[in-house]
C-alpha cells in the first residue's frame, strides 16, 4: 500500500475517542455522511474519502463548494466586522465553549434577511448603512425569548466595540439599543418545594441527589461541578479556581463545607478525582454533566429547571436570610455588586415592606373595620327573618 498525504481535505471531521484514538468522518452541511478509515495518510483513506465525496456530490452542489474566506467576505460589511471581532484578543481569549456559543449567535444573524420585504442578508450590509433600527430588528426577532434577545444584543455590542490598531472601526450603535431584561439571565429559580420533589423522585442515595447536594451548598456552576473533587478539599473547605473567565480574570474560590453537605459526601464512596462520575467511573465533561443534569430534572417532572436554577435558588435563599453583597460575592465568585444586588435588593424590599406594614396605624381607626354594630346586626337578622 502506498502512503499518500491527505492535507486539508474539506468536509473531514476529526473526533477523538475516549481511548485517545482519532476518528474521521465525512461531514457535509452539518451532517455526518459516513465514517472514514482511521489512518488519514493512507491510500485506503484517500480511496474511501473520494468515493464518499462522489456519492455526496448532490449535497455539495446544493450547498455550494466551500470558498476561501477572502472571497466570501466583503471588506466594510457587517460580516467583515464580525470576522475582525472573531480574530481579536477579546474573542480569542474567551473559553472555547463561549467562543462557540458566540460564533453561533453571530452566524445566525448573518443569514437573516434585512426585512420582510428585503431579502438581502444582514451579512452583506455596509457598515455606514447599518443603523440603530437594524440592531433593533435583530434584537426584536428574539423578543419571544427575552434572554436570547439580550444575549444577541450583548454580542452585537462586543462586535461593534472591535478595534484595529487601537482605533474603533465603526461607532458602537448597538450600545444605543436597550435590552429587554437587564437583570435577568433567563433561568427560572428553583424553589424549596421543587428541590424536595427532586429528592423524593431520585432518592437520597442517588447520584442525582449527590449532584443536587453539592450545588445546594456551594452554588457552583456546571463547569466547576464537573471537576470538583477530594483534591480540592483542604480541611473543612473546598478551594478551586473557577472555570469561567479563568484565562482572563481568574477567581479563586473558598467555600466552607456545610455540615449537611459533609454528611452527604460521607455517604458516597470516592473512586475518582471528582465527586460526580459517569457509569464508567470517569469524570464528566462539562457538556456531559450538563446534559445529565437536564435529564435528572426532566425525569423528576421539572424539565423547566436547570442547574443554574439551583444556583439562583441558593442566591435567593441566602439573600432572604440577610446575606450581604460582600458575602454573596465571596461565595459565588462575583467581582462586582451588580449580580448580588439583584438578590439583596429584592430581599431588602421584602424585609422593608414587612416592617412598613407593621407601622401602619391610621390613628387607630382601622379597628372600626372589625367592630360589630349590634343595632345594625340585629336589624339585619330581623330583616332576613321577615323575608322567610
């Protein structure tokens, strides 16, 4: 067999297995067509690849052959600005998962038409022609899901902030557009009753309740729940560097272990470097654990809740039990008071409202609302009796 070099073949997807071996697939138009031989540099691979490509030619013709980015992107257009952003340090320094999510949002906006009567895509609009009204259109197309609308606006603000050689490429018109929910992250807040239902469904000895226990008493995100384990324990504390923003503005967190969490952890034998493991005894990936947690909530009949719902529930609980902004920032790893104030402000309003109601006096005349006029009462009874 003669070895050949297959370099930069289009439509080849690489996928590393859990055994660290590389697998190859032919992937066209977002779909896997077939698996290819494991040795990409072999003649066998080349033969299989071109045979599969020939069979998939109708799909290729339908979507069009991939073109170099320099041919596709016109300088000075909205798409060109987005590409400049995705080459910037502000984008490349983000976590890979955040980059992927943000790129998906951007690419979805590219293919949308300018309006119901103008089928031209947003990608081709020249920057000088792009107005605040265009940003509002992109935002409002997600108004049925306000969190998604606000996330889209957040990404647009980042895109229009892009600079070249320290100078702004174009005015940031996205900052002139108001979000729908400035203080909402789109996730519902888990209540004590819902947590109780989850525990009853899965049972206190289950892996699902082990997950819930850790999150209820630490407030960690899924990205941190997937790695937290005995190696992070120092006496009666858990110490770790948070996954989010670890490459830009790292946060080192110290969370004392609550006695109830201590009791739950003692019931579960530790067999790996993480408390939460798969059926094969291996640590979860972030996405794998997130999917499993979603499954656990659906199985308990509460598919509307997520892992973040528990985090919000914990923040609500401690705020209503008079935790301060500084206390919450220390536990949740927040760097400013914006997020903590969402919870402490609501809790403070509830406390002040209760205290205010207790001070209502009306110079004592309110008791007249409960007083019984004996003469009127007897007359009312007589009238009722006479009507029988």
